C-alpha cells in the first residue's frame, strides 16, 4: 500500500499554486487596458473574475447539481475555455529582451497573468524590475506629459504592482509545496496517522497546500484504478480536514 502511494506522490507534477489578477467587474480582453483591483484564486482563469450575487451563485450551484444536462454543458464550457487559453498560450512567442517582455505582459489577458508569472518567474527578477523602475521614472518626471504618456504610466504602474504581488505569492506557494510534499510523505508512511497529524497541527504544518496535494494524489490513484490506495488516502483526508484551519 505505502509503496504505491509514494510512487504516486513522486509522479505528481500537476500541482500548481497560482492566482488570478483580474478586474472585479467585467474583465477586459488584455491586461494593457485593465485596472487591477483584486487578487482571486482561479488557477486556470476560466471562470472569470470574482462576481457579486451570492444568492445567484447558490441558485446556479443548485441547478448544476440537479440538472445533469446543465452540468454537462457547464463542464464542456469550462473544458473548451481551458483549451482555448492553453492553445493561445502555446502560440505566443516569448521575447528575449526586457523591453519585449514588458510589452508581452501588457498584451497578456488579465486571467493569464498568473500562468505567465509561473513560467517566466526566472526572468521576473531584480534586473527586470529595475528596467520597469527606470521607465516609470522617466514618465513620472517628464517635464510635459502627453495623454499617451499618462496612459503608459498607469499601465506600467499596474503591471509593476501585479508582478510584484504575483511573484511574492508564487514564491510563497512554491515554498509551501516543497514543505507539503515532505509532510504528505510523512503522513502516508506513518504507522499512527492521527498522532502524526496532531504533531503537525502543533507545528502549524497542516494547511490547504498539503490538502490540495493529497487531493491530487487521490485523483491520480482513481485515474490509475488504484482504488485501495485512493480509499486509504481518502481516510487520511478525513482525519486532516478536522484540524485544518488555514
């Protein structure tokens, strides 16, 4: 049992802790024309930015649960949107220069920013931010500014803020992932699951990242028809959720 689960854990590569940067009202097509007002959790960015209407959301959820055709249509729409974004992402050419990279980010859909940060993280470094700072300085202290310069300043300020917050969140989540892998391995190989979980609670090591990683392994076990392993991990999940507070 343990060996099959550990192999499953070792092969897990799809875990991505990411975030979406989007306008809280109707989102624009490109980041260049957007106003960043909130940061939400939406790894694939297919559901759009956060919307109001809590009652409407509950009604929609009830409809999906009761109407199988509506659920199928919704899931198909989500799959198609994911595929559209993936195809569009793969077709884009990543520039070699810092100047080109700035324009690349500005031409990125708001819901795709988190994905681009993840794959271009090594290039979003101090040198890149310094380049942004220099251009921002020239625009801010220009003797006379045209409307185009004003627009450019607003765009670059929004981009700088989004990339700084985004890289900080990405780095934090990557660090949590490393810790989560170690902790999950400890739980899966423990002879006393409850005691191990309680020890982690005491060390503040039980969190959503760990639970997400476990969920991915459960899904992977089901896909591989490892029913016994999946059931075992689901029992572990039942113990974990009792103590997760963050």
